[in-house]
C-alpha cells in the first residue's frame, strides 16, 4: 500500500460516530414514592419540527407531577404508561434559555429566556411545543418563573370559569396555601373580590401574606357551618362533598372544582367533578370544573400581571436537581406554602 493510497482511504473514511450528547436528569423506571426517583446521565432530549429545545435553569414541582410519579389514580397510567411512565423524566413546569428550535417554530430563537411547560423538566435540557411557552417576565428569577405555568394557568382558568367577579363579591378558596391557591387568592383580590382562604393553622400567616382578607383554619372551623355564604367557591383541596359546597354557596352561587386528591384508586375524585356538572342542570347554583391547561395566551397574560406586580410567584423552597427526591417528600408531607422550585 503506497502512502498516496493511505491518504485516500483516510480521506474517505467515515471514522467513529460522534458521541451522542448527554445530560443530567432525574429518572424513574417505575411508579411509586420519591424512592423511585434518582439522578442519571441520559441522552439529551431531541426536538421535533414544532418544538423548542430549552436549557432548563429551573423547574417547578406541581401536583400533576406527583400524580405521574405515583401513577395514582390508576387512570393516570392510561395516558402516561401502564407499567411505568413512557417518558422516564418527570417534571412539567420550567424556565430556561432556548438553545435550538424546530423548522416550524416562528416565535422563538436561540438565546430567548422563556417559561412554560415541557416534557421532562427535571433535567438539564427539555423540549416544549412553542404554543406552551412565553417569554420570561424580566423582573423575576428563573426559579420564580418556573413555579408559575401549571398552577398559575389553572388558577386563572378557574376564575375565568366563574364567568364574572364583581367588586366586593365574596369568594372562598379551599386549599388557599398551595400552588394553585396562592395564585387564586392574588388573582381574586386583583379582580376586586373579598377573599376568604381556607388552610391549616400553620399556614394561616402565609395565606394572609398572599392577600386574603379572611382566613379559616379548617382544623377549628367548618367553612360549611352556615355562618358564611359565598358567591364563588374555588375548591382546590378536592375534599368536600357536593352537599357541603352547596351549603356554603349563595342560592345562585358558583363552585369551581379544581382537580381532586381523594376518592378511589382508579379515578380519584374526578367523579365528584362530573357529578357536580350534571347536578347543575337541575339546580339554581352552578357547579363546574377545571382540569387546567397551559398555553401561550394565558402564560403571556400571567407575565403581564407579574411584570406589573399584580401577581407574585411564591417559592417556598428551592432544591438542586439531585435533591428532587427530598423535594418530593417535602411536597408529599403537605407542608408547602406556595410552590417548590428545582434549580438546575
């Protein structure tokens, strides 16, 4: 073999393939408690034509992520995978920097700071559709922005489902200390309502800090004891029966049921929501439901409220990525005031 032939063969050789980019991520191979979550090195997320690749600076821990991690109620598994999540990386809420965009993306370019929801946000990189993102408010941190999308959009949609809030209207918010509740209190106050929040003894000061005019300690007082009647009830807690909700409403009041944390293992309390909607056909009171979606229009609306200081994201604790299991245990214990952020 001559030296010329050697050069020629070297020139046309493909050589070894370039190593696939990898990233740090929290993964789960099965449903279960926080113990199923662990840190790993996995292939970096790849984008489709209508998606954006985001370098995640912070993520938020929300109730939906808890449900997917646990696989409860079992109906969740029909959407996410029967034996284990099809996407092993949990997390939805995110805030970060765009590093690449698909060919069909028109609203974002590399370098943009964004917030919204994506697939597997408990990782260094995550993908998102451009219609589930907005530009991050300039006056808050990535950690604050990351706790807005799921809970903020749900609270906004719950108040919108009430059709109209008049100045001075009495509004009761069950579960006022949590993620959705912290935004619901602020949004209702911004609409001119007189807000009563319901929470445990330890969280009463936090709910007052969100802006509630009155706070009921559910360990000492029953909101449905007949002493108060409300034009609007936002049920974030997911516990009371329809009869108890109705007893606390005015004769033509509205109750918006948001999610549900109790009930059977198969459907949780989703049946309570559907029963409420059906019952509304036969009574003067209105019982309706909100499951919560996240889209650019609502995210941009929330960003305007944040930049104008009408709305403030409430971050209870910040955990580094490797401590997501600890964050999940803290969340599971029910001690959270506002939201938990994960910094990456």
